[in-house]
């Protein structure tokens, strides 16, 4: 994420990804509340290790132990109050997290939001839109600052999706957030900024990375987006495996997706494989994260990718499944720099990507899925502003 997630477990088998994510749920428990609140995946990256299980015979390893030799396996759900079970190594702060915090007044992060709403600098702004934007920025940073104290890795901060097609606006927003983080003593190296992978977002990522500001490009659904992101030097590239599969089940006419299906391949898994090989064959620094992994077979097919985000039910199944030393089935690394070196790309795939070539190469799958992702983020941002407008100023400040 790299996100300063730890390097993939084996230095001899490691490759190079992570921050974000969407298909999962992040659970935040209030210590004094009996209910739990689910919200969209916030990119918390706990390092998962199989716990000792007395039901496993001595000398047996779990499937989770075995797959962890090849990729960093991280859950798409975390319970912040249960650090012993899922010690998070990194986190993401987003509009969905702010909505969840406001829904559970007793959470450990509620004071961070209340203090943002009590900020005198924001309160004195006469323009209501600017005032609400100021409150949201403060809340994101206050919560992010609290998270930075709790996790050893980086905190990713979502950039307003309404700026997705405004390179200058994205850069200004990141600079605003960085300034606020410096005021709460969070150093730049502890941070990463989550940006949608529009052309404008990719260009903003390139310029920010040149400044030494690490970025995480999300909503990548095509090779063109991923290759452009890698050329831009994005620290993290995130691909949603399951979402491409879902699209392919109900649609056709996308050349990239249709070609994978014709070869008998899953389009999401095929995209991750191709992007991994591109990054490693041509020496790009980006880390690759596979998200929206739906089952164990998906995970087995991705072994070797930098980070795999898996549902808790999959992780639990891996942890409960024993692997004996002489078991015939062996876990195989599917992706490696060595295999990447032999992968053949077409001349059309090796061009220097620009706005025009990216637009012409993105098919209906990436276009529709990117638009859907942006709509979801924009709606969450609007909901946060509407909520803040109703509860400002907070009664207990």
C-alpha cells in the first residue's frame, strides 16, 4: 500500500501492492455498544497469521500458513476493538468510515469527528459549501491521525471522488490534507492517498509521486488503466477480481473481457496476471493488490501477487484446513518475476499511454464499473456533508 505493508512474506518468493478497498465490509465495534456497524471496506490491512489450533495435529500446517508463503493475505473485514485477533498494520479513512463513526456515538473515533465540527477555522467560513468541505477534511484527518497512532503501517485517505476528472483539484486536495496531517503531527511517509483511476486521477498520481507523495489508484478494471497507472509510478494499483467476473456474467462486447472468456479464463484473474507480469517485466515500482476475491480457488490462482484481500469466511476456512507435509496437493506460486519475464505483450499494449489512447482502449466493462464506483463514492461524500450540516455544531462541544 508500497503502503508500508510489510514486504510479502518470503524474500526469495516475494514480488511486489496494497491500500483500499470495496466488496468487503469493515466492522467497527463501540466498546460500550452491543450492536455492530458494517460499512464499506476501508482498507484496513491486518497481517493474518494462522493461530495455533489445538484441533490440528502436531506438525501440520494450515492452508493459511501455506498460502502466506507466496502473498500477503489480508482480510477485508477488521474489528478495530479486537487487535489481538486481527492486529491491523494499516488502515484507510473514507466517507463511509465517517458515516459509520457518526452512527455509533460511543466509538473511540467519535471525539475526532466532534473536534472537527468544533473547529473554529471551519466554523467562521461564510460559504456553506466551503465550511462543510472544511469540516469533512478535518474529520478525515482527525480520524486518520488517530488511526496512525494505532497501526504500524500507512493510513490511506480517500480523495473526494467529485474531483475524479480534475487533476489540479485532486492535487490541491491532497496538499490540503497533507497540511492538516502535518498539524496533527502525522509525517508524510505514514500517508497514502486513494485516487480513482480516471486519466485525470492517473495524471495527478504521476505528479504527486514526483513530489514524493505516495498514491493508491483504485477502480482499475482494464489493462490500459493499470499500465497507465504503472507508468505514472503509482505506489499501489488495485484490481477488483470479482466485479469483473460479475460484469462478464451479464454482459459481452468488451474485447478484453471477451478474449479472456474465449480462452476459458476468468477475466478478473486474467487481468491481475497480465498486470502483474507487465509491472515485473518492465520494472515498474507499483505494488499490485487483488481485491474482491470471492473464494479459495480465486486466492490459489493469485498466489504470488503482492497482496490478496480475502473475505473472512475464506480466511477462516484456510485457517481451519490442515496441510500435512506429505500431502499430494502442493500450493503453487502462480505469479513470479521469473514467469513475468517470459510473458509476451503486443506492440499495442506497450505504448506510452496518454489520455486519448487510454480512452480508446477502455472498453464498456472498465467504463461502466469505474462510473459505478465513482457514483458510490460521490453519494457517500454527499451523505457525510448532509449529516454534518444537520449535527453542526455538536451538542457536547
